[in-house]
C-alpha cells in the first residue's frame, strides 16, 4: 500500500527526503528567460532572507510583503548587479509555506542569470522542476488536484483551458470530490458503529437508505467522469485532420484556416507528402490542425509512405475534415476510422457542382466563400465537448483513473447490497472506494506519482 501523505506543515528531513523534499534554500527564474521588461527571481527556504539581504542595499525584513526598491550588489566585489524590487514573504504566509524572497530585476538573459549565480554562490541551490509547488503541496498550501490545476493554467494554450484551470485551482474539484467522500465516510461511520451492536439493541440503517446514499454518490461521480473528454482536449488540444484525395484543396484550406501560407499549394496532385501541423485557437479551444498527404492507391514509394502516415493521423483524430468525400478511396479510409466527428467538405466549390446526397459544406478559397460556414459548424462540434453545468473538470489521466476506480467500487457495492451481501463486507468495499477518491486530492498518493506530477512543472513554479 502507498504511504499516506497528509498535509504536513513540518516534515522531518528524512521523511521529506523520501519524496524529494529537501529543506535547503532553492532559487530559480520564475518568468520566461529572454528579452522582456521584468524578470522575477524566486528564492524559497529558511535562508532566503539571510541570503537575499547580502545583496540588498536596504533592509527588506522590516516590512514583509512590501516591495523594496534597492540596489543589488555582488558581496564578493560590491559590483552593482541591478536596481530591483525585492519582496519578502515571511513563513508560513507564502506560496510554499516557507520564507520566500522574490527579486524583480530588469529582463533579458544576463541580469537575472548574474543575480541567480550570486545567490547560489551565497548558499542557495538551483531549484528542480516543480520544486516550489512541491513544497507548497507538502506544506499544506494546496492539494494535488489544485497543483495540477496550477500546472494546467501555466501550460494552457487557450481561454477555455485557463478558465477550467482557474475553476479547479479555486478548489471546485476538491470540494465536489470531498463532498462525496464525506458522505461515504459518514455512512461508513454509521455502518461500522452498528456492527458493534445487535439488531435488538439499535435500529440499523435500512438497506434502502444505504442504496439511496450510494446512488447519489455514483450519480455525482458519473457526472464528474463525463467531464474528462473536455478536460483532455483543453489540456492536449483537439486534433483536427484535413483528409481527402490528392489535389482536393486540403493545403489551401489549411493555409486559409491558420491565416498564412504554410503549406505548399500547386496544381500538381500529391504535393503534400508528409503531415504538417499548426496550432490555432477556435472559439477558445486549442486546435492542432493537420494537413495530410492525399489519400489514394499509388505505386510511388514516397507517396505510399505519405498515405500510410495519413492513415495513422486519421486513427488519432478527434475531428476529420473530409475534402472531396465523393472519392471512394479517401471516403472509405476516413469513414473506417473512429473519429468523434467527420465534417464533409466540398472544396473548390467554384469549380464543381456536387451531386452527393450527403450534406456538404461548400468552400471556395479562391472566392473566399464558405469558410465562415465551416468555422460555424466546427465551433458547434467543439462546443459539444463542453460538459453541462459549470462545475469541476477532470483534467488529468491520473484523476480520471482514481475516479474510475472509486466509481467502479461503489457500483460493485450497490450490486452486492441488492444481492444481500453482509454489511461488514460492504463496509470494506466502501472504504476502498473512499481511498481511491482520496488519491485525486493527494491525501493517499504514492511517492513516485507525486514526483512524476511535479517533475512536469516548469523550473520556476
């Protein structure tokens, strides 16, 4: 069984070291490197104030959470590094729960790097990926679901991803899972208490009442599980594949959708031999648009490889935009895949008149006609992923797996209850389900899982 990791404001060095939490002072750049107006250097740990003060020409400890404008000097030679804003956050009122000092220097590559080098020379250590957030988690400043929401917010490519991350970061997922857990724990408390008495001594909870509580918990968790597809696409993006026969207008449509000339367009069939990707934002969704090689049976070795790659792309598509759907070969390949949605498009509508009975989206890039209709229908497909209501979102595979285990456990309990299974057996099954739900917020999560989650964060977070 994984060791239980509850919120612990004070860990021993041995316990902290087991999960990669060392109590030394760490430092990292908290803003993207490169040209910019401001760069923020973040330092966390018991020695943060002592180390930072050696650089500052004015005291910074007298007013925590107050930005001090000060010169920064290298203690070794008193050379001025920069004029900066320095803010001290006294533990435990900080992001990590430790003493934190944030130094806002001028941007660029050189100045923040010199400041960090000076701080490490004075005793700080370069932070590892996600180490600030790991310390915040271990010090009870956030739970695991909130930490994952924080990472989603930082890495989000779209408005909808940022909105979902904000929702979970404010504790919505933790509250919804917590409410189900608390209800099940209350039920467990009653059932296990009743096991200590005979039926003659107390009025036992009826099986109908137990079934009602289980049904409510299952319904709530099932609703959460239904948000997982939406969580996946706002995290990983929607893969939209342009497919069709050679010279059907895929590359022209690709260029029109991304807003500039990216794919080569000629009158020669088979120009595109490899897949070409571009990320765009459609209605707040992150969309990976993929232009593929034309689908046809060809004797050309290179073109056959391109068609094979197109088939692989189709197998991983969320949405297929099928151009020239009247072509039997390309239509058959596209339709045999399991994409959630296929939109049928007749491109070059200025040149052809369709006789196909399927409802086609008529697009002419030359006449700049039909693109609005395509985008309107594409938006409708994307919006179909949005779950009902404005609650929490399951945003990671880890959360979904733990949720599925808890939900399946409760469904088994309900089946066993109806079949007449004894209460003591049911109690054990309910407790297992409660433990799986606890994994979502990190109350019972293995050390290697925690390490893997935070290793995916950026260095300064």
